[in-house]
């Protein structure tokens, strides 16, 4: 699948940095590609969202808040996204200033703020989601349902390993 078109990494024939084996070559190829795919996907989606004044970080925050079964504590949202609390605080400051979220005092704990979307936040998320769905469909159009099932099964296993804290 290595190619020479712009935006694709050409790694065929590259000089290996470390001692190699068929398994190591496969592992390196997989991790190299998954990292590049994630970076490129995010960058391209950011390009699509930028004219609307949004980005993938904002999309992640809004969608995580929206998927919460009830208003959630800031620390719980940060954990679900996989970022540090101070990073989310800065994001929430911006989202709140833009009228997309509201912070409310937790009636059971004065130190905790509960976060929820405003109506404007729900509308913004709908706009963002429409762009993200169209982009995702354009990227994945060349994959069959069976291929998507395979990729989801494999990446699901990896997520379990990584999220359960298993040591390789």
C-alpha cells in the first residue's frame, strides 16, 4: 500500500533503524501506519471544521459532554477524553465563553462543577457531526463492511489491551 502520492508515506526500501525480523517489520509497519493515519485524519477533519470555527478538540469535548447520561463532573469528562484536567479547563473556559456549555455547582460537592451542553452547544455539535460524518464516509468509502468489521475487531482488541493497562 505504500505509494508516492502526496500525503502518503513512502517507506518501502527505507533503511531499517533497528535489528529486524519479519514480526518486528510487521509490528513497526502497523504502528507507523496507525499513527500516521490518526494524525492525517485529525488534520484533514480539522481543515473541514475550521471554516465553521471548530476543530476536533472541540468536537471531542462537546460530544463527550453530550454522551454523558447526566451532567458530569469536569474530571470525569477529562478522563473520558483522555486529557489532563487543566487542559479541559482551558477548553471549557472557551466553550463557556462561546455559550456552548454551562458549568453548574454540584449540589453534593461544592468543589465540583457539573458540565452540560447549552442549546447552542447541541446545535454546534449537530453541525460538527454532520461534517465529521460526511468526512468519515468519504475516507471509508473504499472499505467493505467485512473490512470494517475486521479493522474494528483488531482495533477493539488493541483498545482493550491499552485501556486495561496490560503490559506488553
